[in-house]
């Protein structure tokens, strides 16, 4: 008899390569950028001083790490369709395992809206857990280039 992890792996492996779609748009406000600057003690003028940032970016921009940290929220609004749907027997928890790659492609101007797009890159059985790697692209509304592209690893732990 297959373990819970092995049975789940068989289901999830079928999702490899699936385009999970887009999440909802999210507004990046100056208030959010200022709060992030306060939390991280990163008050570089390009983030918090619209007048000084204007000649460079036309105004302030979000911190790259703010955009990255928003992935938890942005990914939560993606509703994948097909394959691997429904509860996985014996799933105890999922946990953030880190990133294989993160690239900050374009600055996010304060006042713009961003959303995430997800593709299942890899599904790997790791003993009694499954590692799922998804490539997230954070898009900027009205812009050709994305804000960032990241390969995010999640571990699903089974009983």
C-alpha cells in the first residue's frame, strides 16, 4: 500500500507544467511602502521621498523585497483549475521552504497595481513530504515587463 505522501505525489505530479492562472490585482500604495520602510529600516529616498525620486522613476517605487513579500497575499488569490483538486489524505501541513531563484525585473511604481501568475514547475517526492516548486511572475498593470519572477518552493508534510 502506498503511503499518503506517495499517493498525493501521484496526484500532484500530474499538475506539473500547469498554468494556474492569475490572481487578483493589488494596489501598492505609498502608505504600504512607508510601512515597509519603517519595518525594515530601509528609508532610501527612491521609496519614501516622491520629490527626490521623481527625476529617476517619476515618483517613488516599492522595495523589491516588499513586492516579494506580497507573494503570500498575491498567490492566495490564484484559483487553480484542474488536476490535484480536493483534499490530500494525511496532509499535516504545508510550509514555505524558500526560493530557488528570485529576479527583480522592473520597479513597481507607487500607485500601480500588481498581481501574480503561477505555473507549477516541479513536483518531487522527498521521503514523507512533497516539494512543489512554482514559478510566480508578478505583473504590473499596464507594463510589458513583470516586477519579479521567482521560483518558490513549498514542502507538504504527510502523516
